[in-house]
C-alpha cells in the first residue's frame, strides 16, 4: 500500500542517524564478489576503475557487462551477477570513474563519450572484443552511447529504466550550475537519499532490502572523501542533464531491449521545473513505448507496478525477463 506523506517523511528521517561512513573509494563497504582494478591514464591523470569479473561454472561462451546508475554501484548488481553466472554467462560489473570504488578525479571533464571510452579500454585490456551491454539508469544512457560509438563491440544492448528518455532541458527544465549542484550535494544524507528514492523510484513504498543501497551511497557523502564525492556527483549530474542521447537513439544498429517499470517517475531537475511541467516529466509508462518505437527492431519490456530499479524491487521478475531477452534470437 502506498505510504502517506507523513509516513514517508518519518521513514526518511530515521535514516539520518544510522548512516555509516565509508572511504572515498567506498572502503569499508563489501562487494559480493572479489574486486579487481583496471589502471589507466586519462586526461593527464593516473586513474583506476574497480570491477568484478565473475566466471560461470558452465560457460555458454557469452559475456554480459553491467553498468550502474548514478545513485547505484556495481554492487547493486550482486543478485543479477549470480543469476547470469548460474545461466552460463561471464559477468563483468564496473564502477565508473568518479563513482563508488573507482578513482574520484580532480579537474576531470566528465562525458558519456569519455566514460564509454574508459569502459571500452577496460574490456580491451581483458581481451573482450564483444559483449552484451546492460545499463541501468545513468548506466542506460552510457550503454546507449557505448553502442553508438562502438557498435561492433556490442552483441546486444539492454537499457533498464535508462535516464534520458526525454530531454529535460529541451522541455524547459532550468539549468543548474555545477557550483549550485555541488552546494546541494554537500547536503546529501541518508535521509535525503531515502526521501528521493521513495518519491521517484518506489512509488512511496519502501522495503528493508533498499536500506543497504541507501547506506552505500550515504556512506560516501559521510566519509573522508565527502568533498570530492560531492564534486564528482555535481559534475556527473551536469553530464546527465546536458548530454542527452535520446535524440540519437534512432541511429542504434544493434539488437536492443528497453526495460522499464511503469511506476518510474525519475526526472533529474524536475524539482527545478514549474509544477505543471514537473507533472509531465519522468512518465516511463509513456516514454517506454514512445522511445522503443523509434529504435529499429527494439523489444520493449514494461514491468507493471514497478519503479526505477526493477532488479532491486522485484529481482525474480526482472531476472526472468532478462534471461528471456538475452536468449531471444
């Protein structure tokens, strides 16, 4: 049952005092599988990307790469990794530069093209020439950019509740400077994270299983690298807002699957929009069919009653659909 607003506020408030503290590369937060690091130079800096590389007991010869969302990490894919590995897939789950267990760089120009290049470099270093790319939320935008840049390296593209199915800037959402975004990020806490996710991700319904992912994110903001974390988050918020990929999705030429929860209302910047405009944004029940129709040959999977993170909210339903789509001809 949907929670009343007062209950939502009280639930969010209880998280404030319980938030843990993690290091700038998420030290202290355990991942479900061993973490490796890919070291490389980018924009004049020595950086590293953290990743998990899980081999199946009975390989089917296929590889799946999992890309996290902006408010998520590779660890959020833990259950999905296990399900895919059990089905015979080799699975890689990556933390992008600026996020989670990867480097938090200074003076870095974030772009989806840069993150796609970083990702491609990691896969090349592992000798992986082609893989299925699965991206969630911001990772869905990144997955689409990756498929546009290196289609020959993509066996199949799966976007799960991707951001950027609409151009918020074009629709009239006011721009926010990186300085203003940074000031807002510095106020982030477990309480604000939980309140945001309740409203936009889970349609006002909370499950205890979600607390781990709130703690994961909040712990970075509460830790010793808080300022760098907040600055990178402000930079990547600007990237998401100003670098829409939706206008190029009709150029995709790889087998594509779009998956979305029909209760998802995620729309970065909606809080800056006029109320009448904000009400129209983030309507994945409408955006899913509209966008899928623009992508040649795309398959659409809509999850009735689910929000922004179906792999977290209803993992059994999500994994059944994912395995079905990965095995489709």
